C-alpha cells in the first residue's frame, strides 16, 4: 500500500512539474502573440481600469483636479507605488515627490533607461493626460515580469511618475522632471501659490526636507542615464485624421509664457468722459487683438531688415499664441478697470523666430500703452527651447510602433506617422539630461485638458504594446545570450 501511495505521489509531482513547464512556455510565447489573453488583460483591460481609478482621485468635487503635493496627489502616489511593486519594481519617492520604480536588469552598472510621464493634472482635466504614459509603462514591465523576461533586461529600467508637469498650483512647469535633469534652481522653493504657500512649505508639509541640498539629491548624472522615453496622448487631431493609433514625435515646440500687467486709472463708469479715460481693459483688449494678428500673419510683419534679419514662412512653423488668463480689478460693472493682468503663451519650433515674435509684441505693448496713457509691465514666467528627439531612439520606437500596428491590424501598414508636438512635455526638461524619444497615442477629436479627453481601449493596448516591443527589441537579452 505504501509503495502505491509513493508511486501516486511521484506521478502527481511529475504532472505538476510538467504543468509548470507548459505554463512557463506559454508565458514566454505569449509576448509575441498580440491576441494572447496576457497582453489583452494587462495592457488593455487592467491598464484602462487603472487609468479610471486614477481619474477618481481628485481634489475637487465633480471634476478632475490633482495638483502638486495636494491630498489627491498623495493618494494617487500610493496607488502608483502599489502598481509598480505589482510589476516587480523597487519603489521610492524622491525629495520633489517623483515616484520611482526600478528593476536592475542583468548588469546593474549599465546606464539606465528612464520611462515616464506625470501624475498631476490641469483643472477640469481628462483621464489620460500623463496617466496613460505611467500606466502603460508599468503594464509593459508587468508583462515582462510574468513572461520571465524582466530579469533578462540588458540594463536597469526605471519608471518615473513626475509630481508636477502642468504647473497649475505654482505656475512653474516641469518641477518633477526639471529636478531630475538638474534644471530646477533652488530659488524655486520660494515660489508661492495663490494662498501664499511656498513650494518649500508644501514640501515640508508632506515630510520632505524642502532645502537646497534636498533638491540636489533628486538630480541624476548624465553618465548614469542611457535615454528617456515617454508615451503620451497626442492632444491633437492628426493621428485620428490619418487613422493611426500611434505616431513618433520628431520634436517639441519651444515655449514662452509672459504675464502682462496693464495699470490705468480706476474711475466711475458714468462720470468719466470717454476721451479722458485711462482704461486698462480696453488697452489690454487692443494688445490681445494685436497679438492674434501678429501670430496669424507673421510674414506680413517680419520681412528682411536690419533689426531682425530674414525669416521665411517656415521659420514660423507651428507658431501659436494664446491669451489664457485675464483678471480685472476691481471687476465691477460700474467701475472703469484700474488694472488688468493677462497671460501670453507663445510656441514655435524655431527658437529664434519665437524670440522675434516676443520682441515685436513687447515693442507693441509699450507703444500702445504709451498711446493710451497707461502703464505696462512684462514678466517672463517660463521659457523652454525647442527640443528635437534623438534620431536613433526615434527610429527604434518607430520600429516598435510599426510592429505593434502590424500585429493589431489587418490593414496594410505603410509608414508610422512622424509628428511635431505643440504641447510641452516632461521630455523637454529631460532633454537637458539625456537623449529623448516620444510616442504619441491617438485621442478622440484631438481633445485634451478636458473631461471629453478620450482614448479607445485598443489604443491603450497599443500604447503598452509599443513599449513591450521596444523593450524586447532593444533591452532584453536573448535566451541563448543569457544562458
């Protein structure tokens, strides 16, 4: 009887071992199978669910708002850390609130590949801006973990969820990524929000040191980083119009933000004659209309001359100018406004052309304000040069995108679209540290920074799969090499 039991136990053990081998084999094979349950479940279904979970974490009732170091930001960080650990990553939070998830790979002394995006939002935001890039990266590494590939990575891979890209709370974009890239000056700690709370105050309230030295701790050395990759929604309509889920970013437009203050003479709406007024609002209105004309038709203004040289229409490629905020004081219907503040956002792919536009608009500001007998000041709040993505990294991402679309579609895939980005991204700050590459994901109607922002579930899947393909093609050691 004992011998029979031993025989049965041995048979059971052999069957279990055989099952484990079969399962492992299926997992290894599933990486290359776009129709597998593994890829669908993790890269699409689970990723979409996690994006939806993050979208429920907000500082506001009725809409999504999650700003730097807010209560909602801390709750979102807890979830992201949990998901990173689920993917097999070692996690920590740095002194500016960035969340890191890292796997060392076969050779931990190799330069690190960074993959990231941001987890803060604008006011009344959409679900996918920033979050898609973080969740897709985590999902991709989780797939590698389950398939047994995670420990075969050539080099360390690190996902970074940046704490602040939008700059809503402190009007200072790229706090998280700029700190990593060593581009964040210590003076930024004294910047305050609308309630008078400084960045330093906010950091200390969240148990960070908030000192000059602690900012230096966040900085990465260029010698330690191989490159940076970011997946992000396009925030424009081009991919949808072309019928493609993915595109490769060639470069990011340079950006300047100004704050213009117009100060006139406050007075009674019924007693001050029109010709005797120093109306700050009508002066601001003329400035804004002039800005629109300048940016719509720059070729009418900038001809060859000694002051600005020669500029062609191509020089002003992607030029867009926006007045996004206007505030008046005292803001009463029966009072001539005494002061108006408004913001100006100017973007273009050519940095010199952008500066020429800023210079000309500044000249117009002082001239118009002088003519209207009001005082004007101009403050430059943000300045970022145009960024060109690394050609080799873009080529590798393009190959991964082509493989992804080929696997997910029965259509003939000819060429992956190459796009320029008019929106700023963390890749702009990271370009000061290392080479960068970006993948855009189609969004419905090109709508972003809005609750109507939407990415189809299968396009979320494509976002994760392009990273899986990129990592398999470029970063995973072949089985025969690792044995």
